C-alpha cells in the first residue's frame, strides 16, 4: 500500500512540476508543487484580476517562474512579480489559505 501511495504522489508531483520552471528540492518539494497546482485551481474557480479571468486561466494555464507567475507561457501576462522564489511560494501559499478560509472548503 505504501508503494502505491508513493507512486501516486510522485505522479501528482510530476504533473504539477510541469508548470514550475525552477527546480524544487528537499523535503518540501511535494508540498510546494501541490500548493502551485492548488493555486491554479483556485484561480480557475475564483479568478484573480481583470486579465486573468477564470476562462483565460482555464484555457491557457499558469506557469510558475522563479520571479513571476505568468499566464500561458514564460513570456505571457504576469499575474504577479516577485523578488525571489521564496516570496512567490509564500504568496501562493497565502493565497490558497485565504481562499480556504473564505470559502470553507477543504484541501
């Protein structure tokens, strides 16, 4: 059972990692990848700004760069820019927590 769980988590990680353009390492890499995937789902459900509507994110997707979150591709519309990846990941986690607290949903 543990093998199946690890295999499933690795598949989820690899799927989420496709949208992250920098390397994730260490014991928190699965957590950060999950948070980025959840962020994209939250943007699709709730929207973000006038440009990144639910429809545009659903069709183009998000890309998580070291200094920005962009719509569609590396040079797409910047949803938000950051000084470094820690700041970006902190924003993503905070946004997800805010949505969680406001909507009362579970992860």
